[in-house]
C-alpha cells in the first residue's frame, strides 16, 4: 500500500469538546475582557450622541415633549443667534488662555519633578492636591480672590499703586480669572501624566548626550520633548475637550450662574443649559448647540493632533540629525 493511500485511509481525528472550548476561549476571551468598555461607551456615549442628534431635528420642548420634525431649523436658528457667537468667543478665549499656560507649566513642573529631588513622593502628591479639590471650593476661593471690591488681588494691585480690575464685568479680566481657576485644578494632573512619560525615557539617551557635551536645556528639547510625543498628543487632546466643555468654573464665578450681566463669560455649555432648562426650555435648540460644540471640538482636536505630530516629528528629525552629526 502506498503512502498516499495509507494517509487517505487513516480516520479523521475529531476534536473533543474540551479542545474546541479551548480554541474558542483563546479567540473570544480577549474580546470579552474589553467588552465592558464598549458596552459602557455605547450606553453612556454613543446612544446619547445619537439621541441628541435625533432631538436636534425636532421641535422638542421641556413641557410639551417631542414635537414636529423641523430638519435643520434649530441649527439655522443657533447660527443666526448672536448669543451663540458670543458664547463661542468666550469659550475659545478661556480655552486658549487656560490651555497654553497650563501645558507649559505642566511640562516645566514635570521636568523639575524628574530631577533628583528630596522626598519626590511628597512633591508629586503636592502637585495633585488642587485636582482633589471640589470645583465649588475652588470657585469660592477664587471668587474671593478676584472680587471686584474687596478682593485679595485688587488689594494687592492697589498696594503697589495699580488700579483695581473689574474681574466680573470686564471680558478679558473675567476670562483670565476663570482660566486661573482651571489652571489651578488641572496643571498638576497633567504634570504627573507628563512626568510618567519622562521617566519612561531611557537614561542612556541622556547619558550619551551628556558625554557629547549637551547641556540640560538642549537635552530637554532634543531628547525629552520628542520622546513625549504620544503623551503630549493625549494631554493636548484631553485638554482641548475639557477646555471647550468648560462649565463649572464660569457657572460658579458669580452668585447667579448666568455668565455675567452682559454674557461676558457665558460659555457654550452654559448656553446649552440656558436654552434647554432655564430660559426657553427648547431641547431641540439645546441639542443643536451641543452638536455644533461636538463638531467644533472635533475640528480643533484634529488641528491640535496635526500640529502636535508636526512639532514632535520635526523635533525628532532634528535630534537624529544632531546625533548623526556628532558621530
């Protein structure tokens, strides 16, 4: 009998139930482990997003509930509403004033904590303390600091011969005060994230650069910053999302929570609340504003992602060029 016929006549081996379960376990178990995240995201993220889109194209009121289908009339009304553009201006202004200094301070603090400090755990816990504070407590403290009449900051300005600032009525001054509250709470949090990324950079790179004669500043910009690229992308994206969705600080900045008498620090999230609950009670228009905010966050987030990748990529090329020239 030939070898071929012997192989043909051999009975086919069937896999037992345990073996089939083992193969099924290897293939399916990883998806079961990550499924809770996707289930929670579908319930708390995807469904509200889609439902808000459905509400935004209907004449949906607080009292009457779902009304007629109106298409994009709610979006058209929002884009023609001057209050929306004032709120967008305020949101972008507070976002820029808070996010840019916040990232610079966070990187600086992380670089200092990455050095050989005594009691590093104490300092790392110290920078995280403001993040633990409740937004209400932070708002009360900073409202006292930036009070127009008897505020601590105005008293200091008067002491050194400068005029007091109308923190609650002036547009730019109110934005600076609110941005200060945001930076107080979130700078330490971002600093610890960047510190963890800095400590993951191999020390061999710094030692080789020190042997080549590179100083601290040059090593920081040519080695540390390019190595932080993924973490910087994450921090910038999360800061963008949080900065454009700012609500607690401007709401608690005064006793009324309406964004000022002239809407000088009214943000888009506050406008959504006013439209849906306080003033008109129109859920359809509030949902349209929420979707416009989602689109704005998406666009600015993509722009930030492109800029961050470009800057980090150019820094990496420059670092490789310097190392190649020294060789």
